[in-house]
C-alpha cells in the first residue's frame, strides 16, 4: 500500500487537502511513526515522500461510507449516494439526492462511524448564495451545532458554517500565496471572510502589514476572534470593498470569483506601481485564462495563472497573478 510520509505538525493540513482532492484511501488507517505520520493515498500527491509498505486494512464494515451502508441501502440507493463531501473542523457537509431523503439520518450516522473526527453532519440545501456567499444547511446527524474550529497551515480558525463562507478546497491556494509573499510587504485582502488568507500569510510573514476587508458582520466577528486566537496583528475592516480607499499596497488578494471584476478599480487604486494582484474568477473550463482576461483592464500585466480548483462539470476557478504597470 502507498502512504505519504508527512511531518506530524503538517498531517492534519495534508489530510484535509487529500480529502478535498479525493486522494485519501479510506481502506487503511493513518499510522504514527516517530515525528511523522503515514497517510494512505490513492496516488502521489505534490512532492511529498511516498512509502510503499504492507499494512493491515481497516475493519471492512467501516472502510468507506458506501460499504458501511451496504446492509441499509438498496443497490439502487447505493448508486445514488454522493460519496464526496467536505469536512470543516468536526463538521461534515454532504449532498443528499432527493431519492435518498428518507435515508438521510442513516447516511449521517454512517458517516459519523466512518469518520471518527466528525461530530456533526449537515446536508446542503442550496448552493453558496447571496452577497455573503452562504449555503443553507439542514442538520441530519450527530450534534446540532454549526460552529467549529478548523486547523490549516498550523493556524486554528473558528467559524460558523451557516453564517460565513469557508472552503477547505482553497487551502493549497492560500499556502501558494503565502509562499509568494516577500518580507515586510503591505498586503490587502478584499472579501476576507473569516480571515483564512490573511491568517495564513500572517503566520508565515509576521513582519508584513495586513489589512482584511469583509462585508458580512458575522464573518468579521470570527475573523477578529481568529486574529486574537492566533495573536496576529491584522487590521480587520467591516465594510463594502467598493468603499475602500486605502493606497500603497504591495499585494492585493481578490477572492470573490463571481464578481471580483467589479472591484478591479478599487484594487488598482490601492496598489502601488509594480504591486501584485491575485484575481479569482469562475469561468468555463475551456480557455479559462483567456475567458478571465477579457474582464481585465489595460495596465495590469498577467505574470502567471492557474486553476485554483474545479468548480462544476464545466466551470473552473482560475487565479490570475498580475502586476500593475
Ligand atoms: C468567496 S468568499 C471568500 C472568503 C474568504 N476569502 C475565504 O477564502 O474563505 C467571498 C467573501 O466576500 C464577502 N463579500 C462579498 N461582497 C463584498 C463586498 N462588496 N465587500 C467586502 N466583502 C464582500 C462575502 O461576504 C464573502 O465572505
């Protein structure tokens, strides 16, 4: 069996990334080995060291959600089961197709058995919607609680999954941006949510001055709590990014992929000459960079781009890294 050998203090972070990428193998347990942990995987992941070794499988009845439900659901129902889901802290958020509505409590209970770190299970009632990009949820098993603490890049973040946007799938992207930051930069995070981009950067670069702007008062309340929890010095501003009038920033992050283009004027004014702007957009998966570039005004030069994450069958979230000329 193939395992990734990861330093213990990075283990939870990598495990979350593997779940999000559907690369974690649930058939085998995670094994502790001195200062490392060995995580069973379906394939190589990034540049992490891979170890091939024999290991004892988990008891088969709890190996996967599907297997643990095979005596409860019919063959047809098992085929309808959506086996990928998000785990944020100790909360799992699942999709239950209409055909499985009557079985949702059983599915939630099975998930609690398979994922020992999950204590609360909710089902999605809507897509991320509205100005605050929040999803409607309904409780199906475990504790009926929507507040949790999620750990990423060595940072604890408290949040309420029903009151503020959060995505574990952007964890890798947050690490990528933090790696690009240079000493003593002045950084602006627009659409900051509960603060993940600002917090991950602050952890890696305590000498940077960071300002984070967010409209949703509940998200700002958690962001301020997270700043205090991690003892960082980040300026958190509650308000509309359209009204932001600060200037002289070296780096600006714009994670509002459905409408970031409406705020490019604010970002360009806030940016110093030669500043970097990280701009996120959801676009068709064919020619995503060309699609996203259509909304970019002259005066911003593209230096690199990548797919930050798949979004749906034919859409992707792309990030454009641009320099102000
Ligand atoms: C896609 S979420 C990203 C949140 C956070 N950066 C993250 O990665 O978890 C976009 C965020 O922008 C906020 N938002 C939407 N319109 C805004 C505006 N005009 N000014 C400031 N924040 C806004 C929403 O409330 C939401 O929290």
